[in-house]
């Protein structure tokens, strides 16, 4: 069963896929949504891990992955990593 995890663009501003691939100019102002089978979050360490059929969308851009890990400090993403057998932009 898949759960839809929607996060505000402010929180994921560092995740903008447009830095990695071509997208529309308006994509950067669109909200980021993350759909995954599971999500775990540690508020103390700031590590959130999405796993199982992860789909990250922002505007016209998508990223598919087995796992996406975000590290946040003061509500800003400082590190992000997509990993697994299949990672596709």
C-alpha cells in the first residue's frame, strides 16, 4: 500500500531536480511531492528515509528510486541521496 507524503517546497528546496536535469522554468516554484511505500523520520538527527517505489515529483520533473534519504537542519535540506537498483530521472 502506497502512502503519499507531501512536503512543502520550502522544506525541500534543496531537492530541486532541475539542478540535475532539464525542466521548465516554473518547476522550481512548484511543490515537491514524495510517494513511497514507507517513510521513517528522526526529528533529532534530521534524517528522513523514503523507501519502496519512491516517486519524487516537482512540476514536470520526476525521479524514481528504491530509496531517497534527506537530511535536514533548521527545516532546510542539507543533503539528499537517491539510491537503489533503479534510479531514474
